C-alpha cells in the first residue's frame, strides 16, 4: 500500500489511500440505503400543509358525510322556508337588522361589487367568537346611552325584521343530536321577540364549511343536522327560515362552493358574501309594518366594541387576525354614500358621551367599567346580576253576559230568571200564558153573527110563524087576528070561510 503525505495547517500527515477509499465507499453505501428506505417507506406521504393531505385528514373527521342527506325541501315545512321572490333591493337590506358571529361582523369590512360595505354599523351586530348562549347575556352593542345586549339593542333600534345567523361556534364533531342546541337557541330567540314583539324573525342557516379547512372538528354532517333542526324550530314558532346554505353549497360535494370562503375554510370571502346577499334580496319577507308609531329616537350608534370574546371557542386559542379569517372587530366609519336605515333618527354625536352608569366622559374608553341595562331599567355588572324580573300579571278577559253586563267568565254572570210554567192552548200548543196562545177561529151563527163556537152563538127563539128571533119580544104581531067560530050570528048571519075572506052574499054590491 502506498502512503502519501498531506499537509494540513502546516503539519504533514501520512494517509493510507486504500483505507481512505474503503471508508468513503462505506459512507456512500450507508447514505444510499437510507435514501432508498425513506423513499419506499414514507416517500409518498404528503406534507402536513399539502391541501390533499389536509383533505385526507378531514375525511377521517367526517368519513360518513352524505351530501344528499343535507338537502332541505320547502314542501316539508309548509311555508316556513322563504321562497324565491323578485329582488327586494338595497332598501330591504337597509331595513333589516343583522345579528350573528364573526361571519356577520365581516359584512362591515367586506365590500360589494360597487365598493361599499354590505351593511352599516346601524344595522349590524356581529361579535367574533360568539355562540347562542351569549345572545341575552353579553352586552355587545354600544350606543351613546350605554352598552346593551342583543335583545335590548333590537328594542332600541326598532327594526322591521332581523336576520340572525348563529351556530358555527357551537359546533364540534359529527353528532346529529341537535336537541340541546335547539332548546337553548329557541329560548334566546324568544327573548328577542319578548323585547320587541313587532319584529319579524328570520333565522338563517349555519353556513357550510370548505372540505379543506383549519377547523377539522367542524363537520358538514353536524351542520346539516343542526340546520334541519333550526327549520323545524322556525316552523314550530311561526318564524321564517332563510335556507341560504342551498346557494352556498356545492350540489355534489355538499361543502362550500370554491371561492366562497377565505383560506381558513370557515369565514366568507367577498365572493361568498356577494352570493349570500343576492340570496337574501331574492328570498325576501315583507309584512305589514305594525311597529308602534311614531318610532322612538335612536341614540347614536357606536357599534360592537373590540375584543369582547378573547378565546376562539373552536380551538381554545387566543384570537388573532388569522383566526377570524382576516377579520378584526374594528367597525369602519360609515361613508356618506352608505344608505342609512330608514326611519331611524340619529342624535348628534355629543362632545362628551353618557356612560352606562349615567356619568359623562370624553369618550366611551374613559367611562367606568361597562355595565348593562337590566329589564327593570337599573344597571348591573352583568345580566346575571340584574334583579329577578317580576312577572306581569295577565289581565283577565271580560265576557258579555245574557243581560248585557260583563264578568270575568260566564260562570260569574248573573243567573237567568226561571221562566213561568207553560200552559196548553186550545190547539195543543204551549205558551207562557193563555194570553200568548193563538186566537181561535170564529164560526158563523144562525143569525149571521160570528162567535168563537156554536155554543157561544145567540139563543134561537121560534116565533111560530116561521120567524126566529133572539128575544121573544121581537116576534111580529098580526094586524087582523082571526074571529071566533061562533060569531056568525052576531054579524047578521054572515059566514066567514076558513081562509078568513067573506062570502059573495055578504059582500057589498058595488052597484047597490
């Protein structure tokens, strides 16, 4: 073997070339084996950030999802689901108050085809990270008069209708049992209606998610089940269901259409919002405006404050801009071009503001710790700290009694007088008295008069000469009554025939 001298850093070293070559070959061989093993054992494994790999992971979260099971038909709900209408236009949107979570908050910071926000702070209450259980307890809408919960804000703004979209932040897994969710959601919506009974309630469907998303535990199987339960709830309470999911979902896959959501696969993109609002305008519900008039003045609206909810309920992490799909809770100042909600009169924004506790400050940030307005008008640190509400007694309804008086019920009316016993009339009918019986028919008597019966006719007296009278004194008297039989001698022997006429011999001679 030949050895060579190698100079390194001024020193010479003897190197056995043959041994060096063997060592290099061994190192290369081991490296090649490792490369081949990695290729065949795991070379086809996709990177975690590979979209296809993410989709494979999501399939494991919701492996049995069937898009056909999520379709809701109008015919199943008998008028509950809003049907297609002509485009109601921008006024319909401006007259509607939108309530919801971060997807609703995006209405203010995303822009339509004309470069305008989809809604304004005057008709939008969207809270990032909010679920159904905070609707009546979280003071989230700031006015110049204080910070109010959603039911209280609805009463203050007095909208014709609301479109409310909640549910995303209450999702986890692929369970289809929506009973607990619906029971709580229904009660919260009833609280809103109780606060302002004139409002028309429209409940929107939970939006679909993308197949590739940052929240794998939010599944379409559960979204579809919850949406069907929401439609059933609306049918039960005579509310309307806005089935916007049908226009946002891909008909084949059941997931959100491509481009409708942001990169996180959960929040709307501007394209998705454009489709949503077109659906809202073409599935409108306009009823007779029965709001009490005149409408009360609405205090200056500041909108939803920042950072009301700190932790993302879908992953228990602190909220960041990325966690909300690029959202922040900052509410932009309305531009002059934005149409304000009709009939809502805004007061001039004061140089000082009134804090929730009645004090004044240079700004809301300078106010004491936020309080809420309780139903009885008092203030408290939270709705849970408010005094218990005293139930309002239900006024008793009055009924009209038989005699025209009123009473709380028919049982409380005066007793009716007992009618007299009935009598039997001549014709067999009955009446309260003989005076009320029908009149008897009259008979014609022998003398031409009339009477109630033949027995009541006048007495018939025979005068003996064929004449009948009612009184013997009325019988006729004869002028020449007939002579006695023995009277012929006294008359000079003249005879009278039985007929009463004289004989020819006794008749005086007319020529005598």
